[in-house]
């Protein structure tokens, strides 16, 4: 059975307990890695500058303590922990996360379907590893 690495556990520990519960269950069904939970101002500024986020500090759900957002994706056993070009696998992983969240009553939004209408081609910005709480 897959388990989180120490780094993933540390990053997940910065997130809201509901996200911790969610991803601690997801890993039983899909081997995954936690890329980030809480982001500092410098980390958020860098994410915006790199084009990986559109939300300035402190408006991102990653900027709360605990974080209301987690970036996570399917773990790859190749050169890198995530294959960023494998849109299909990222979407498959998101489907598992969304299904487990629905079963557990944890309301989230995925960065591949911001409006939650299950139409994946209507986003103006895709963040396929982003999962955030909807309160």
C-alpha cells in the first residue's frame, strides 16, 4: 500500500484537518505526492511570477494557516515525482480525489474545473494539482 514520504507528510500537516483526512484516505487508492499546503508570501509571490498561480498573497487559500488548499498529484516512479505533461493522469487522479471528497462530505474545488460543472474545457486557467476547500 502506498504511503506518503516525510516531505509530503510535512506539507500536508500545514493544511486544514479536513484536507489532511481527505488526502490520507486518497493515498490508499492512488499513490500521490503533496506538493504544498501553506505558502509563505515569498512562495506565493514566486508561484504567481512563475505563472503557476493567478492569486496574489494573501488572497490564495494556500496563504491561510492552516492552509485551505493543497497541491497534490499522482506520484511517478520516474525521474520526477510528477509528470506535468500527463494531463490525462492528472485528471484521473483528480477524479479519485473528488469522489473521495464527495463520499466523505468534504466540499472541495479542483483547479481543472473551477466552476464545478464537470466541463473541463471552459477554464481560462488550469491548475490541475490544486484542490481547495469550499466553505
